[in-house]
């Protein structure tokens, strides 16, 4: 996946995570979203070494009770349809997000 494609997939994941929070009706998640928005909407782009690790990161975020999104590519450009490309974890408290993402390296 090229850098531009990766950037687009990260943006899709981030936007989808916000939509998930807004549609969830969960007041705790909405509080986290509002705080994240007021604090500058920090995003950190990290990398995984495999599709398995991408899916594990997503599953772990859900297990921790964090909002999370998994992007699956439509296959219109560089990747086959159905290829998982990105995960967004949060918004949420840094102590929880870091438990999921702290082992990952910067992209």
C-alpha cells in the first residue's frame, strides 16, 4: 500500500471511529470524544507487521471497552476487495489506548 493510500485508510479509520461513538449512545464514549476534540484531536499513526496483528489490535481495543474501527478496502485501486487496511483505537483515555497500541512502532 502506498503512502497516500495508507493516509487515506488512516483517515477512514479515524472518521469511522467518531461515527461509531456518535451512533453508540454510550455517554462515556461521548465524553471521551468531546474531550479528544477539545484537546486537539491527537492522532498517532502506527504500524503492524501483519493482518493478524491488525485484527488482534482491533479485537484488543474492543475487549478493553474502547471505540474502535476496522477498515476493509473496497478494492478500487491498489488492493483486492476485502483487504483489511487500518484500525482506529479510541478516542479514549491514554492509559487504555496505550495498553492496546503501546507495543506498536510509528509508521
